[in-house]
C-alpha cells in the first residue's frame, strides 16, 4: 500500500462577500478534489489541540499523526533542524523574521517577501555583527531565519512571551514586543541589528525600487531540543517529505523522513506545484509514504489576497491533486488524504483553530460521497475527527 498526504497550508477559510458568500474552496474550480469527495470520505477534523496556538508547527505535526502536547518544545527547533542545527540541552532557538516596521506598526511580516539572495546578504552581516559566544544567527530562506541562544537556565527564555508577526499585521507593535524575564535581552538583540539594517545596501536598493525594506528583526516561536518518535517506528513505513518551508522539512528530518528538494519550490504563489507532485510520486518507487506540503495558500491568506488565494487553490488542485489522482487510477493500492493544517482566513490574515475539511480516497477507504470538497459540505457530512492523530490512524488503518 502507498500513502499520499497533500497539505494545502491554511486553505480553510470563511465565507467572503467578495466571493458571493463563498469560501475560496467553494468559489474556486477544484474538479480533482471534488472528484475525491464524490468517490471518497469527507468531513471535518480538529487539527489544533485545545489550548494550543494554531501554528503550522502544531498543525503539520498533527497531520503527520503526532500529538503536539508530547515531545514538542516550540516551532523554531523544527526549523533549525532543516538548517542542520541540532540543539544541545543548554540551547534554545528563536525564529527571527526580517520584517518591515513603520511608524511603530507592523507593516509586513515578511519584508515584502524579500528574496532569498537579498535576505542572505543581510543575515550574513547580522550574524557577523550580532553573534557572540552565547548568541548565534543562522540564515534561512527569504524572511525566515533562526537565532540560537546558549544558557545554563533556559526557563526564563521559555517564559518570555513572543508574538508571531503575521498575527499583528497593520497593528502597533508596542504591546506585542517580547514580554517577560528575557524581554530586555531580546530587545537588545533587535536594537543591535536595527542600525545595521537601516543603512544596509540591500534595503537602500529596495527602498529605491519602492519595495518594503527589512528594517527590523522580530523574534518568536522559541523552543528547546524536541523529542519526537521516528515516523518509521510510529507507523511502520519509510517515506519522504516535500516542502519549501524549513519548518515542515525540519519536522520531516526530526522524524526520519527523507527531505526532497524540488527545483523552483519557493514557498510562495509561484512555487513549482507540478514539480512537487512529480517528485513526490517518483519517490514512491522506493518508499510507501509521501507528504507534499504547499505554502502558497497560507501566504495568500496572510496577505489578505482573495484572488491570489483562489488562484493558488486552483493550481494546487490542477497541478498537485490532478497528477496524484492519475497515479491512483493506474495504481489502485493507494490511499490519498487532502487536508490543511489550520485555517488562514483572508479577513483575519492569521491562523485560527477552527476545524478544517479533509477528504480521503483509496483502497478500502469507505465512502460518504459528498458533492465536492469545501468547508460547508464537510460540515454537512456529520463526520468529525477529534484530532489529527485520530484522522491519521483512520487513514493508515489496515
């Protein structure tokens, strides 16, 4: 048996007046996911455990069948793992966003989705100027980076409250700056970098082109060394993972999945949808499991970009789900699951913890035959998994 999980990150949404009272999933042309719903099993699943923040860290762990209330210490160690950073017992990692702040407001959590090359130039200088024996900066991709701090006592860092920048778009930042025992320390790091960023040639060039400058560092998502069971030990199979996002690939590395890098996978609207599907299907020649993650739908939600989200949904359906269904027609001993990791409603521009629609199809999967795949129809099915772990156990059941 082959198992395929497809994750359109943050695709679940709420009805919008601009779409005639429909969600992007309802409005978009999604013939392949609709076909899965008609021939397969659909319903709702509560991916985010009660009391936990609806981040992509918790969400993707849940879709992989892991309970984030156990062994999970925070988002940043997962991202760090994909950069080859394995934390020691006396180290804690923070996510470090390059952001745009203007007049005391969070203008852009991604510094205008700064390019990988521009961000690398900036972070190389940040690392040279701000790293020391205790603090070390690591360059990630685009606006997403990592700082690792060494301390004999990590608890004060863990207790410091940090807010994800995508949660406070267009809001004053003053009340969302780090709060708690190490707030001053983190503010000091940000201030040390601020003057460097203000005069950096990359930012000067971006301003000249009318683009958002990366004029501040924003720290959040901290955590220490995680303790996650290997996927093969948990579910008895080897597999691979495909994503353009360090967070998702880091989860894969930590649980023993092979990370497949796809040319042209950007983590944005222009990602190589078809390449992800093809590389994923090719990997099934050697393994029984593939996890394909697409970030574009989530980015559109954070940007509040209605038309982009609809377009990304349609590309995901055509170029990812379509080829996977073609593979299934030729290889019936297959099971396919489509589910987001959380909603990212366009009107809110951030994640929520509402249940999300899923659809699964394949060998020995029972059928409830909905007319299509979207939030409204999934609710009408009356099937509700209480957790991602419960859903995955059902998907993998023999």
